[in-house]
């Protein structure tokens, strides 16, 4: 069973390594999230927003030309069709309702590429809540359109100027600001990372992905279980959502595509399960890219959403026990896979997602296997990167 | 007897602890800074172990961590500098650091080294009490290290009692809803919190930190506690120091005067 224990651990990984100043906040969440999420009022509001605001259920689309090319039955779970363009909003809708039920007045969040920031700014606008997004200065420069989207939605975007000035530092800054404003503020973490209960809570909000896959596959294939599920992993929220209801189905192979960057041995990589060792980052014990002295190493990926030195503790556990297979996809291969999907299926994927598409070429499977690729986001936000790369 | 216990047995008021980041401003400043802190008249030295991602610290200490790491500071280096420091330093010395570098070094090896060089206690801000009790307390005890927990204005009375019963040195009272170095001046709300905790009659002495920078703030918080911890303000001083040893001594004397 893949299940978080009472102390917030998945096997060896997880927990809540937080400064005492955040203890009351984490305790409040831990004591309340399950009962709030189980309440009929919460579920009613959550389900109706997922349907009418996010646009769920998202289609499970049979990709016939991609299937023909790669000789398998390939379905795409179309999270790219969610409002704001990625799966991220499943979690922000859930967390903002939770924040309201906890009586919070302000929302803070971190963002890397800006997708989670936009998804957070969107639900804050929807609920009329004050919203501040922390974003690394470097990311603010390279993700300008998303910065403007957040501002249009009424959010304040604050640059994180410390360290590498990317996602890791934006997360540090959001945690610091939560310490500074602990009473009226909820921190919406965007991935299955952070102190317990965040990894489990975010996974549950994203688990709607695999929940829908089950009945959609039943309709299309006459069975709930595919043979393989492929998803990209930065922190790992879309993968956690796509795997969630299949953790305990051992015949379903779970494939996680990490970002190899310029290559796992190049020194410019974000392939955490290859390069990482057990450590503590952002409040949980997980696999982490670090020096022998325990200093966190700057990752690299062409995709800002995978540019993170850690991985959610549940994924570290899936890796540790061999439940999921991890592949490391290089920048160049991901870009080519993005173009391939665009040409074969008329879908320009987010570059994060393109890593999952390329994973098809790195694993063994049979021609009658049913494969679901979680198409976590669309590529509109990545046009600049596609243009700069230029190989099309 | 542990030097921290000895100190608080003999001094109940206006105890001053000074934090600095090891390796800042220069790699080899560790011992000169410690000697100057003692010579200036402070009661406890807190050595900060630099970390790439210090989530409880504001910009001043973040920058000092970054520079210290660029200078080449590491736990290995720090322990090599600390060998023999007890020949010169008689006051209690506490190590403050985030968990990850210490866990990579090895908690047991770290504690053993601390004992060998003459460290008296630890402050690990991202080590929660439960994890401490479950995993590390026997190791700390084995090597005679006193552990210090933090509390903040948000910490409930029950939790403070629990922390008090699991502490055996002093309690670090974070003065406000704040990371280090974020706020200056002491508000009425903070005073109410100091008084509330004072009235709890805890068994452990209390030092107040975060936002203490000068003689006025030191004297104010000392009325409600056993003393104070200065971190960011001290880092700012040594960052701009012309004569490191002399400036440190003058600064500390100006605080405790």
C-alpha cells in the first residue's frame, strides 16, 4: 500500500521538518484537511467548480497517429484543456476552498514557470481573496507573459532575489513570508512537496485525474486499468494525480519522466532520482540534489516546471521501492517530442509534458499495451522556448 | 557541568547571546570573532552553520550564509577551525544550523565532534520537537549537548509547556511573527506575549531573539526574560567592520552598557 502514515511519511520519505514558528499552521492544516475535504459542503463546492470553472472531466483522447507511430494504444489525458492550461488548477481550486473554510483572508504561493502562480491568482480572483505570488527574479525575466497574467488577475508578484532566483528560492521566500504572516494567511503549495500534510493533500486534489481515467478507460477499453501510465515529474503533482488510484494496482506500470537537462552527467540536470540522495528540503525528507556537504545544488532543465532540485516524497518512495520506473529525458529529446506531438496530433504540449512523450522511446512495452500519457499542460506558455530552440 | 547550565545558575538577568555565521565575512574569521565576542562581554556564542536554503532567516543572514559558502565554509572546515578553541574561550558555545548539512555529515558524528571540540548545545531551527524526541535525543544526551527549541507568539500554552518539559538549557523566544532581521522596535503586542510567557513560570530560562539590535531593545526584552540573542544586527556590524575585533567589542559593550 502506498499510503502516508500518521507522521507524514511515505516509507523513509516525508515528514514535517519545519521551524517551530510554522508549527501552528501545519498543525491546523493537518488536523482539519481531511475532515474539511470529506464534508459534503466542501465536496459540493469543489466538484461544481471542477466541472463548471475548470472544465472537468477532461477528455481521455485516443491518439491514433501517435499510437501508430509508437506501436501501442496511446491515450492522452487532456489536462492541457483545464482552465489556465494545466493540471495545476485542480489543486488551487481545492486549496482555496479549504483556506476559506479555515477562515484565511490572504493567499501566498510560489511559482517557477508561472503556471501555479497563474492558477493561484485565478482562484484568488474567483474568491475575491488577496493574493501574493513569490517568483524567482530569473524566472520573472524568462516567463514574462505569465507574470503579466498574474497581474491582470489582480495578484501581486514579488521577486525572490536570493540564491539561484528560481523555483527553489521562490519556495524559500513563500515559507519565510508565511512565518511573517502566520495567522490570516494560507500558503498554497503547488506541488506534492513541502511539509506533511501538503504532499498528501495536493496529491488528493490532483487524484481527480486518475479517478476520471478509471471510468473513461472502462468506457473506451472495457477495463479500468491501463498497462502503463506515463507522467513527467518535477515536484511531481501531475504524476501523483495520474498514479494515485493505481498505486495499489501492481500490474499497472507507472513511468515517471524526469528532466535530464543537458544530460545526467553534464552538471546541468534536474534528474533527481539519478543524481539525488536522501536529504531535507522545504520541510520534507526526500531525494535531493546536493553536495557532499549537504548544500542544495542548482538544477537545470529547459522546462522551468521541472527545474527543481528535489522531488515529492511520495515519488522518492515509489522510486525507493521500485513501484515506479524513472527515466531521465534530455532537453533536446523533449523538444523534439513536443514537435512530434504537435505534428501528429495537433497538440502543442508544455515542455514539461513533452518529457513524458519522449519517455515512450525509453521504455519497453508491447504493441497491444494500453498506455495513458498524462498531458499535464499546453505549450502556449512555452512559445518563446520553442522559438529560441527553433528545431521545427 | 555543562557551561550553559553553569551560566544560568549564576546569571539570571541580561544574558546576551551573539550569533554569527561561520565563514563570514572571511573564511578564517571564526576564532577571532569568537574571542572578540567573549572579550566584549557577551555570555553565549552561537555559531551559525551556513546553508544554501535558510528558510527561517531574513536577507541579512541569508547573504552571510551565501558568502560563507562561497568562501568555502563547510562543517568539516568549521570543526577543523574549532579544534582547541577551548584554550581561549570559556563561555558557552552553541551551534546553530539547519538539519540537512548536519544529516549529511551524520548526526552522531556531528554530535561527537561537537563534544570533542567543546560545544555545549545545539539550535536546529527546522528540527521539530517530535522528530527530536523520536530520533535524536539519545544522541544529543550521549554527547552532553543541550538542545534549544524555539517558541513564537503563535505557540500555544500547551505546546510551550511541552517544549519546556523537553528542554534542559534555555528556550529561544522568537519575539514576533517573523523571520530573522525583519522587524525592529518592540510593540505592545510583543510585550503582552513576553509577559504571558513570563507568567507561565517555566523551568527553563528564556532568551528573546529576532529584532534585538541595541542597548535599548536589549534592556527592554531583558525585563521580561533572562536576556536576549542578537543575530542580524551583529552580522550587519561585522559586514561593515573596519577593525573586526575592536568593532565587535565596542558593539557588544554598547549593547550591555
